[in-house]
């Protein structure tokens, strides 16, 4: 057991709230430029960066989470004016994490099918999600909603089963435990909803890679929103159903423990160079924080650099991430399946091995394809 020092936790909370306020400010008065922080904080640092940190280090989101910070601020103001606000009724147990899964599907659709990757519309979408989250926290209680309904909290906590550090008790305590890398894969219970979320996350990454290939372009061209939504939904549904079918043979816990490291490997392989390159746009945003054409620090026209990361180095990282994720997943899935009295014999684990090999092969194939680059729509 250990604890994250209070100053560090406070710094993370301030950083999360500051990022949220910055996105809102640009949504209200910003224009369209490379200084856009909605895509920078939500997609690059959040959807990708925090996911990698959650999987490889520990529960940073527990304190960065701006929605919980906003709720705490509102609760403090409520107490100051004599309103307790009530404790709320917990999320019904029968709901599981399905509310978070629904939100996850929305964000995947937003990222992969809707031309809403940047700018004011993305910022306004985040504001809308904030109102929904705060209303749900008020009704069900902050901790209950974070546990079952808030998409980012549920997703990052799932990824954290792979990390060497895990939260112990409420985030306010700052207590973390050392569980060893991958320790949470086999020691924490799995629900069907959690498995579906991991399956959807895996499918989304594979679809994102495939949709950028020349093969996809030759088959579908540049699909409009309706067609792209249908293709994405079909791809996600097929993989989710496949995973659930395999889970019937090896059980949900073994399938989840096997698939999660594979998903993390794909995440790193597909998005790490994107994070390291496009994350440099923070220099542009700092010089022009409200997208008013300012150049406060002389970096408003900086160009993200990627020459330092050679093609061979990038491919080596991608290969190591995909194969490494597969190895850890195969070990974890096998270990959990072996402990189950309902999974007997090695042949019963064959479906798990086959689906993981098929997914890894598909990912390595898509990484090696020629990509099609299209002009991004203006935000």
C-alpha cells in the first residue's frame, strides 16, 4: 500500500479542471485553427494519452477527472447556501456498466464517423456530456455514477487492471496498492458489460486503422455519415458478438483477461505516434489560447515534428506493442481459464487463442497497408 501525496493529487485536479475550462472558453469565443484544445485534450491527451497512462502506470484519471471536481465544487457551494442536495439513490445493480458502454459507443461514433474531431462543435459536445454527467451524479451519487455510468471512469479503470498500481478506496484518500503488472486481470471480477466495452474498444481501434487503408477506400470510397455509421456499427457488433460467443466457451473472466492486454497493445501501436506528434500542438495553443490570432510566446505557427521518429523505429514499436499485448493476453486468459472449474481441457481454450491470433493478424496487416490521407474538414 502507498498513497499519492495530496499536492500531486491537487495538481492533477487543477490540471483537469483547467483543461475543461479552456475547452469551454474556446467553444464560446474560439475560431478554427491548430490552437484548438478540444481535440488536443479530449482525443490526444485524453482518449489516447490517459488511456496509455491508465494501462501502463496507474489511476491518474481518478484525480484529473474534471466532472468529479465540478461536482465537488457545486456541492461545496450548495453546502454554503444551506442545501445538502441529498445522497442520491445508487445506480441499480442490474444496470451494471451498460450506461458507460452506451456512452462509450457515442464517443467512438463521434471520433470515427462524425466530422466532429475538433473545434467548437466538439467543445459543445463535451459541455453537453458534462451536464448529463453532473445531473447523473446528483441523482445517483458521484461515486455510484463513476463506478457504473461515467464512460471515462469505467473505461480507464478497466484499462488500469493491467497497470502496476491500482486505487484502493475512494480517490479522495489517495491510497493505491501495488498489484504487479497485469495483476488486476485475474484478481478482479469481470461482468458481461465490461467485456463488451473492451471488445468495442478493440474493434474501434482496428476499424480506425482499416478505414484509413487503400483497401477500404477502394471498397467504400469516402462514405457519408449514414454509410460510415452503418459500417462502424456493423464492425463493432460483429466483433462484440464474436467475443461473447467465445466467452461462452472460456467464460467472461478468461475472455476479458485475454482481450484487455491485446486492446492496450493495439492502442499503443495505432496511436502512440499520433500522441507524440500531434501532442506538440500544445505549443500553438499556449501562444493563442482563445484562437484570436495571438502569438504570445512565439509558437503560434509551430509545426509538429515527427522526423525524429523513423519509420523503422515506429514499426518496431508497433510490432512490439501488438505482439507484446498478445503474449500477455494469452498468458492471462489461459491462467484465468485454468482456474475455472467450468473450463476443462486445453481444447476448450482453443476459441480464445484463435480469436486473439485473428485479431492480431488483422491489426498487423492494417498497420502494413498503404494509407489514404484526406483533407480534414474545417472545424
